[in-house]
């Protein structure tokens, strides 16, 4: 499946599929969100029930589902994570190193690819209330690296 293809055949019903979007509803613990889901759809498939989706398409629904899960668990959503990190004036890499999760974690938290843990959520909330404590984490990280 490539983005350059204009159409394709459905492997089960043989219908011609075209690249497009359909609005779908995702539900988690009683919360719902609508999302425009990219994929390959038959012209008569208005609900998207019989569409085919590439891995990049699935990221769209996965991110929305993670947002619903964060909301249900009372965790920070991706926009809140990014906002706090920006207010702290640290890069994604530094945040992942000194707050936790690893050097690439904050890129994934901020896009919604993965949920923050309760520990990361708590650390970010505390730092948002008192940014001066960030220096303590930097000092601790330096001490650990120094061995």
C-alpha cells in the first residue's frame, strides 16, 4: 500500500477502494470522540466499517484512543505535557533524561503515541507548580551520571 496508488481492490469483497477519510467514533469508558480516519474506502462505504488502514492511518485512531485513556485516568494529555515542558524551557530530550522515560519519550508523550505514566504525570504537575525544583532534578541527574 503506497500513498501514490489511486485505487485498490478490497481483498475480501473485491470492491474498488479509494483513498479518503471517514468520520468514526471511538469510545473508552463511556467517553467518546469523533475522528476523521484516513484509509482506503469503497465509494458506498459512508461509515468506514469496511475500510482498509495502513499503519500511519492507525496512528490517528491510536492517538485519539490514548487521549481518551489519559482523560479517563486523570493523566495529562499531550498538549498539557508539551505546555508544561515548554514553560520549563527544556527540550524533549532533556525532559526524558531528567524527568524520566528516556531521551525520546517526550516526543511520544507530546504526539499522543504513548501515555505518560502516573509518575511522569506527577513530576510534571509538581514542576509546573514550582519550576525552581527542576534544578534539583538536573543536579541529581548529573550526580548519577558522574557515578
